[in-house]
């Protein structure tokens, strides 16, 4: 790892590495004083510490392996993008306030109090240059979940009012209107009505009882509405009892991405309560990676007890239907390469499911190198795609993804995450690239053997 001259009093606890401080690029919310911002950030960060997080903080041996796992470091060569360095102010706070040797650190002045200037300068590293993809966590020889620690650091930053403006704005809009992109319940219902008529496909909305509750992401509702139609076609084709509900349809959770745990909980409980209200035994999440992480792996924590229904990503649901023989598909007979959404594959464990579906589609799968759980992130997750000041850095790391795709040499590029799809579309336009990301769900909808839609359970349809 390269050694750079330090321009900041903080350094990693090793003589082998010093790094330049991040640029002073930050946004603020609210009118807290600098002292209040520091107090809020540190109090809420330290409050999140449990035995596991403390063990992670103590376990780092500064081996540098997480650097080579991070697309930001690999593409820039800048040591400040080393994943564990992104936690330095919070590690400093831990060692000074909560660690086993905290009294000694304070008494001898070995760990100085974190300042507002440090938090402001670290905003770029906590938000702009981390997609929470978890590749660093997977590669860490000490088992430190660095991505989880960065999520905890975002909790403190949110309490301090130090979230990038665009990310804060969409999270606040989701809290206020129910959708980060303006896809309110009224907009969603009207869109379903229009799509049902346009595509001659029954789309169930607000059925009082249904076995399956289906959700959508704002990106799909506003930018990729064919995903709504594809969902309806597949579920109708299978003859299942299902519904969308306007009291719980938005799966995107920008509260989680911004670090506002209260907003995250509110978003999750809307889906939980909607599923309970209609008696659903299964909640299907859309092609959205962070929606999967928010509800599948954190939903029970938000609810306060085990969820009374199954939670499946749409790719897992499709794979189940293929495996039990219910879903039979016409062969696509094309070569395909698959982009693994980080939160579904690496962080979520649903790596096999989309490949089972692609196999059922009769595709010739050209795997990327690397692939599966160690596939590279597209660079737009974790809320990064919303932060305009991060665009130039995001485009730099996206070139790594372009090389992967081009080297796979497949006819079609497919994924199961609309956020990834948006990032690919933006990268395609920026670089005038000749590859277009396709939806796994929409491919399945197009290849149903019997394209005659049945209505599934009877009730109100759009």
C-alpha cells in the first residue's frame, strides 16, 4: 500500500501508513452549534456500540486487505479510501470514550476529542465514497463487518445533521410523503390503473385479503414501470392470491441509507403493517438491493420481534417457482452476464437464485470475473447515486464495472436491482457505452410459456 504524507493529525495506528485528510466538502442540516453536532454524533455512535461492534473496533490489525477489496481505492489508488480509515473519527471516539483503555487514553491525551471539522471533512468518506457494498467486510481476515460499522457511523452523522444534502432531501421526502421520488400512494394507484389498461393486465391494489403482498421501489414506479406489469403478469400467470397495498408499497428505505434510524423504522413498519393487515404469509420485495437488506435482515429489529411472514426478494421467489415446477419459461437462447446486486448477493445471501432463473430461461451464462459474492459493486449503492458532488468519483469506479462486463463478452447484461439498473443507465449515457442493463423479472415476464394472464384471486384490480 502506498504511503502518503499526512496533512491531518489523525493517522492509523500503524507506522506503515499515513493518509491525506479528505477534502472539505460537506453539507449541514439544522442550526446546531459545532459543539452540539460533535456531541450528538459521538453520543449516538457510542450508544450503538455492543459487544460485537466493540470487538470489531479492537480487532483491526491494519493489514490493508480491505483496501484492495474497495472499488474506490482500487480505481483511485488514494489511501484515504481505505475502508477502515473511513471509520477513524469514530474509532477515535470509541477508544477515548468506551474502549477498555479509555481512561488511559484520556489521561495521557493519546486520543484527542473529535472535532466538528473532522466530522465535516469525513462526510465524503462516510457517504460519498462508500456504497455499503460489504466487499471489505467479506475480505477482512479478522471478520470485521466494516460496512456495518460505517452504517452505525451514519447514525451519528444523521443525528449531527451532517448528511449530504441530496441524500437527506430524498430521505426527508420519503418520511413526509411516503416516497423519496414523489411516488405517493395516489400516484402509485393511478399508475397501476394506467398500466393495467395499457397492458391489459389485471393489477390488484388494496385487496382486503391476500396470501402475498408485493412491494415496489420508487425507481421502478417512476422510471421502470414495466416492472409493475411484469410482477402482475408473473403472479397472475401462477394463479396466486396477491396484492399491492397503498398503505405499504414503497420498499426503498432512504432513512436507512441516510443513517436516520427513526425514518428507517417508519418505512419498514409500513410494509410490515400492510402485510399483517391483509393476512399475507409472504412479502415479496422488488428488484432493489437496499430494500432487501432493510426488511429481510433488519425488519425484525425494527418491528421488535420476529416477522409473522416470509420475506423474499423477487429473484428468490422466481427461483422457488422454477424449482417447484410452477414456473416454466420459453428458452431465451442468448448469452447473458449477470451483475450481482451487493445487498442481495454478498450481503443478502441470495446469490444462487438469479442463476437458477437464468438457467430456466435457457441462457448461456458468461460469469464476470470475479463474480457472485465477490463481484464488484456498480458504484451507485448506499445512496451514492443521489449525491451529485460524488458523480465524478462514481464514474471513475464505474469504469471497473464496465471492464468486467466487456470482458464477459455476453449478448445481454442482466441484474435484479433497479438501483443498479439506474446506475448502469447513467454510466451508459455518460460514457456512450454500448451496453444496456436488463431486468431479470422483465425477462421472465416476456418468456412465460402461457402468456394468457389469469386474474389470480378475485377482488379489486386496477
